[in-house]
C-alpha cells in the first residue's frame, strides 16, 4: 500500500529521501495506517521503491525524530497516533463551486486583474525571451545558504522570531552600501523597507489619495503602476516617451503626481536625458507636483557608468525614490525600499503596518548579512559581466536578422523593445512563436490607449547566451512568414548581375541605417576592400567584397558576426536594396548619397536620416 502513496519524481526539487518522508507523513496524518500495524521494513520498502536501503533508513529515522513515527525495538516503525488528523479522516460533503452569496453585489471596489504575463512554464521553452525572470544558475546559492544558516542559529533566532521590526541593520546597509552608488545620501529615518516596488507604489497611492488626484504615467509605461493608481480612483494622464525618455511638456502642469522610470524606462529601456531631468524637477517645483522615481534596473549599464538617480540631485526634495532588490537577487525574495522625507516615511510605515506588521524578518536578516559580507557586490559584478555579454549578442543578432525593424537602442537593462510595422499583430506573433518554443512578450499591455499591438519586448536575463542568436534567427523567419517583406522575385527596380553589378559597386557608397536608427556608410573600394563607418562612438569596420554567381559577397572583420554573406542587388532610382539567400529584402539605403557623411554631425544626420527609405 505504501508504495502507492509514495510517488517518487526524479525531477522534484526534493531528494528521494525527502519525498519518502513527505509521502509517509501525508499517509500518517490522513490515517491511512492503523496505529497497531508496523510499516514495511526498510529492506522491503527500498526494494519496492527501487531506492537504496540507506535512503529509507534515514527517512524512517528522521520521521521518528520529527514525531511522525514511533520506533519499537525488535518490532519496527509504527504511526504515531497523536499525529493523526481526525478531521481529515472524517466524511465531508463533496465540494461544489456553487455559491449562495451574490458577491458581485457586495464587492463594491474590485481591483482590475493584473496584466503581468504569467509564464510558469517558461523554463520548458527552448528560447525564453521573458522579462522579470533570472538565470537560476547565477544565483549565489552557497552564499545565501551561509547567510540563512547564520540567521537560523539559536542566538540569531531570538532576533527575528519576535514580533518587533528588526530592519535597522538592513536599512543601514542600504543607506551606506547601495544608495551612495546612486548618488543618494540620506539619514536612516528617510528609508523604509517594503515588499518590493509594488508595495511601495500601493502605499504611496494610499497616502496621496484624494478626490480629483491626477497621476502622470509614462506611455508606454509600467501597467501595474497604472492599475495601482486606478484602484485608488486616481485620474491618469498618459505622458509620451521618446528617445530621451519622458517628454517634459505642458501635460505635467495638470498632474499632482508623476510616476517615472528614468534610469531605464520601462519598457523601452531609454535613459532620461540630463536636460529632461533638470526640466522635470523645475516643473515639479513650479506646479507643486511630486515625482515617484522607480529606479528600475539601475545597476545594468553596459557602455557608460550608471547615471545618478534623479533623487541624487540637490533640488530633488519632491522626489520619492523606490527600488527593489528582487530584480537582482531573485523575484521571489520580494524586498525593496523607499527613500523620502522623514514625514513621508513615517506615514508610509504606518500604512505598511496596516498591511503587514513588518517584512519577513528571516529574509530581512539574511539579506542584511548578505550585504554585510560583500556577497551582493560580488554578485553584481558577475551579473553585469554576464548581462553585458548577453546584451552584445542580442544587439548583434537583432541587427543581423531584423535590420528593417525599429529596435530601441538599449545600453542598459535586460530587455530590448521592438517596433514592427503598423500591420504587425504581436499577439499573433507570440502565439506562432510559442508553437516553435519561442517565448516573447507583446507590447500592447504597456499602453493605456489602444496602441502598441505592433510592439513586443524581448528579455534576455533568463535565456542561456548560446541560444540567443538562434532564437532571434527563428523569430525572424516566423516574422517573414507572418509579414513577408519584398521578395527578389517581385522586387521593384533593376537587378544587377555579373560585370554590371561589379561596375555598380566599384567605388560607390551606400548610406543606410540599422535597426537602432543608427546611420552607417559603406564604401566599396576598387581593390576589393570594403569600409564601414557608423554614427556611433568608435564604430568603424573594414573587410572584403567580391562578385560571384551574380551576387554581392562581403565579409566584415567585426560587423555582422564577421561572417561571409551574399546578396542579390536591386536598384530603384537612388534606392539600393539587398536580398538574402532566401530572396527576402534585408535592407535598403541610398546609393551614392549627395551629402557627405560625417560621424556625429547633427546637420548631416538630419539631412540623411530623413532621406532613408522605410
């Protein structure tokens, strides 16, 4: 009988011994074993379950120590009668979904269901371009285990098992170790520990709730922030976002609160420019509005040093700063913090105590020790190194396989924001991609208005680096099937072949732009060399070009993975188009542009970029 109650799963996070213990415990509590009858011997049960006998012996001994079983000398192991749950054994009426209470008339303030995509099965996908998840292999399990064991010793237990808050040590580490890296210098009474940024938002929405409250939120922006303020009956004012982040304009004058993600705007990942930061703080002072700064993924900058937080500025008294450590360590940890005026923190602490008496003291103590031992700093160095490598592969792969799409240049964060053509349905793309074990995130949920169906987000924190390129390549093939680009068989213009193609390219220049809107100029030298220069710091390359089988071949030293590749060429007027091996149009540019290309020249870029096709 016992073997029917114990189902061993090799994929379980529990060891075989722990699974045996759990199965026997469940059977004893539910009264499946008569107290006068012994359990099978360790030898017999090990043979039945096909496990080592020592595994069963250790499980039995642990169950005796836990009081689940009773050991009788020369007789065996017996269920402990005191552990039987008689209520579980009693006959109970069958469960039903019918409800006699009309809850719809009683629940007068329902909250809208979260739009956060739940992908519990994301690990089963070959190419999980999901956001908000982490690569579990990067989690410092040994270091966290050491901290947890220290916290669980008897002396430390006296600290965290009580009913009083014990977050002073963690607050001190945040104040002295984390905040100074963001340029924020504050006192202890200006910091509050929260259960992540989401709870901080809920507390602030409650504190500032009043009739007619208007909250400005980025568009596109964090949908959960919208829902929190909507649940508190605030009026929302969508604030547009461009390549410099939140657009500071007259819309701010009608707001009482502004929620913004200036470090890496969610979801586009752009960083709020210094000019915009100054203007935003000036508007806040002029119109008596408050700013909630969600310092999202502030640690992840891959080209430059992190931009100091908005809260770090001398004139940032109106800024309430929130952040989370969960995104760095693990989403399930749920520890964050708020930085604000002592008056705000005091009221926020009161609101928090009405929601929870205090954050989980064991996690707070473990995290505090984790910070004090330097494990957090070490983890950040490893993560930044790993994320930078993934970011580079993502950037190169998108430029290689999606050259005609609009990807927002991302120099930080753990995702890329892609804008397809207006006719793209990203939800349909997601459905098709799932059938090929690719997981992406449609972008419409980030918009409050009926926009964004042509956008999607690709996260890269959780996917193994060696799967990124192939995942992007497969996604591009699916995109071509869903929305076929121009094909060589029906291309508009004149196709060049053989000597005519060689003559066309000899000494010519082509001005195009990549998927990040960065213009680049290709020069075909008569000696077979090719030179490329992009309007991007230190972004130049060279290689070789040649003609074979009526196709243009080229190989760069660095660009495009330094791989040999061939294209068919079609020219329509001054438009130069190249088609890949499958016949699809890869990109197009201007043949022999009239304006001389100069790197980092504002005037030239404004003249040339607007002239680019598409």
